């Protein structure tokens, strides 16, 4: 059998890439931005208030990452004063729906997790 | 209307807790451990080989976090040499199935993400 020396690096790159995308959609601000944009499109300052407690820089970085991945559409309107709207692409909507389901599942199970933690911490 | 001054801190704690649990199940090794344990129970050393490229310390920490959350069951058998099996609890199976679906979705969309990134990076 021929040994394909390129196989391992390719698999590895695939895994790293897949991991990176998973991190973008499950990051602290990624989750909140995706869920907010499920409701409707937002302007930057509106989105910042909606997400809460995020710095301008972090929100801009998060949006840029999600835009680069093809999840978020950035629409800069040629008006004065400048207006930029952010919305989900169809791919981003798929991502956001999955993240929304996962966070809802986590929230629905928080009591069970808290009970498990108390039991674990109370062991002799 | 009465102002409930405890409301904000409570919501905040709920959010932090929810966020922490989400991080446990979407962490680099958390994802791989949950997916591996969907197949079957594993001994520590087997699991380490299955997950690949994880240090003993990181795997032990990941398992401990997932056990404390009530996702993983640790079964230390009173035999010589000592034998410890790790398996999913019913709650952990729910988490693992959701994470598995999310990672499958990410992997199915990697080509679209790569195309979006190339287009973004190639802009003037």
C-alpha cells in the first residue's frame, strides 16, 4: 500500500479549520451576536446595546470574523451620516439556529448541572 | 413598580453559569471527549489515544469538569491493577448528541466557509 504522506497534514488542517469555525460560532460574543441577528438586522450601535457589556473593539472583531466566514452580511449604506446594517446570511441563519438551540438546551438543563456540581463538590 | 435590586445580579449569574457550561461542552477537548463517549465507554488511556494529541493533565481536567457538570460518569473499579471507566450520563448523552450535530453541521459547511473567506480576503 502506498503511503500518502500528505494525508495527515490535510486531515490536520481540516480539523484545525473545523475547530476554528466552531470557536467562532461558540465564542462568548459570537453566540450573542448570532442570536441577536436571528431577531432582525441591527446597526452597529444598536447591536452593541443589544449584546451588552461588549467593547466596540470586541464587537467589531466578532462581526468581522463572522462576516469573513460568510455568516454575517455587512451592508454599508451610502448615506450621511454613514449607516451600516448587519444581518445574517442564509448560512449564518443556519448557524444561529443551531447555536440558539444549543444555548436553549444548556439553559433548560442548568438546574440539573447545578445539582450535579453541588453533589460533586460535597463528596467526602 | 417595585425595583428588585437583586434582579440584575441574578440574571448576570445565570448568564455566567450558562456561558461556563456552554464553554465546557464546546471546549477543544470537551467536544472530542463527548463525541468519543457517544460511541462507548472508555478507559482513561484508551480515551487519550482516541482523542489524540491531548496531554494527560488536560484530559484529566476535561473529564473532571464534565463529571462535575453531571455529563460524564467515572467508574473506578476495585480491581488490581486499578481500572477507571468513563461513560456518558443520560444528561451527557443529550449534550454529546447536540455537540455531534453541531460539529457535523460545521464540517458539512466548511467548503462554503472557505469560499466566503477567500472572497473576503480577496477584496480590494
